[in-house]
């Protein structure tokens, strides 16, 4: 992670890897359409968790998958 003058800079590689892992799983499970477009909801979940201190890409991906699936389930029930 890069830090400059007290500001936290997003580590693009960690976020990108976590997104790729989570998106691949969600596409294979049918929760995401099989397109190359970035899903903003999933990316937002990963970025928020990264900003709150989670820097492990596997843990980020797993938590993002769980939150994304819970979000989808909640929208179906509503």
C-alpha cells in the first residue's frame, strides 16, 4: 500500500486481483452475467473493504462474494 503525506492511496493490484477472483466465481455461479463489463456494485464492495483495512486479496474476494450474494438475495426478497 502506498502512503503519501498522510493520504492512503488505493493499491490497484490488490483490488484488481480481488475483483477478478470474485467476479470469476460469481460469473460461474450465474450471479453475474458473462460479460467483460465491470460490475460497479461488486467493485464498490471491494473498494470499501480495502479502505477499511482489509488488504488480503483472497479474503477481500471471499467477503465480497458473501456480501454480493446477500445483497442479491435481499433484493429478491424485497
